[in-house]
C-alpha cells in the first residue's frame, strides 16, 4: 500500500473530506508519529502495535566493495512491535 492509496481510502471512508483534506490528515498522522519518536517517546496504538526507539550498539562492519573494516557508531533505530490482535489476524 502506498501513501496515496491510504489518502484515497480516507477520502472514500469520509466522503465529506476533499482530496486535500484527506491528504493533510494522513500527513498529520505521520508527522505526529515522527515528532513523537524524535523526542524519544513511545507510541502505542491499541489493537495495532507500538512504535519505539531502540539503540543499536557500536560495531565493527566491513565495506562490501573493498573488504576494509569500518567502525560504525551508536545509532537510534525506529522499532515496531505488532499487538497480539494484529499477530492473530495476520497468522490466522
């Protein structure tokens, strides 16, 4: 599914919204998720899952082109964990 598909689904579900309003709604949803994760906070959407930030420890990697060893520093990575309900729906 693409973001544009999601905008169309919102438009079809809420027919009183025009295309621009439904696109703004989807953009607002994603921007709030991004802003909250950027602040280091956790987001929980009951029945769907939760988004959080995990710290990836520094490690020694290898440049695939040259084979040279390269140190990679600590990184913050977004992490999604599906809810039990979502897991049941997907696996049934």
